[in-house]
C-alpha cells in the first residue's frame, strides 16, 4: 500500500518568518511529485511538479526540493504573508498507466499570524 | 489550464437521502475524476468518470453508492446515495490536462454534512 505522509499536520507562523514542511513518499516506482496549495472555499492550485532527484523549483517566495532516493520533498516559504495561509498538499505519482497512480498526503495546514 | 465549477458548493443533508453534485469544465477534457476528503484524511480518488462508458471505481467505492454520469467531455455528476454521517466530506472533481507533465486541475469542492 502506497503511503504519503506530510508533517506537520498544522503549523502557525508569525508573519515575516520563514517556514518549511515535509512530504514523505515511497522511494520506488517514482514518476513525479506534485505540490498543491488549497485555500478554504477555493480549488486546490497546482504549485509544482517535480520529476528528477535533486530538482528544485521556485515560485516567488515558495520553493521546493526533491529527494527521490530517500523519498522526501520539502516545501519552503520565505517571509510568510497572511495570503500564504492554506493547506499544502503533496501528491506522489507512481510510474503506472492507471489513474489511481496519484496518492495524496493529508496536507499541512498553515496559518500565518499577522 | 481549465476552469472548473461545482454545484452545490455546500449542503446539509439528512441520512438516507441522496445528493447529486455537478461538475462543469470550460473546455473539453478526456480525463475527469471524483475525489473526496473526509475530515483529517487525505484526498482519496473515488472514480474516473469515462465519457460514453461506465465509470472506473477505486477499491472501496461502488457504483450503487456513488453513481457517476459523464454525458459529454465537459460535464459530470456524482451522486452520493443513501447517505450516512460517514459520507460527510469535501467532494472534488478534477480534470487532467496533458502538458509537459500531467497536471490535475480541481473544482472548488462540495462540502457535504450529513446529519
């Protein structure tokens, strides 16, 4: 059974501080790792798709790294702002032709204190 | 990209009743999916909605409980039948857009509370 774990489950950060959280996934049969941001009452929004070991992606103040050999990815937010408050989901995509190849973690809920 | 809308956005239902959730996409897409997220749990794939044929259900989900329609390439419905409090979840539809890597675009979700 494929398992994707995210930690911590929730996080409270002071505005202006930087933060990071983790996604752990199976290190075998890897195809891609996705990060999404899900704000309340909105659609989950795709942030990054990473495919290669050592990949680093950046979008504004948010960046992510990938280690496929040990099965983890970090998401970093620099200088947190209130608009960063959301649940951050990672999803492991296995090398398979089935639609059920994508397994989501349960998310890290981030709250930014003004 | 794709813009997806869902109706209703939220509902409170009595046990034993059924609710049909609609998903509309602004462009034709091949792959449409239905997910749910129970409180504190991961997003879990319920089924793939296939146009012109029966939906493909994941382990633990059956057609009698979650009938799905896909009459065309822009629209799908998911019905949650004979509801119980355990069906209280957020239900999301998503579509897959083939770019460099398959990316899923999600609807805003339907928040369902079953009393």
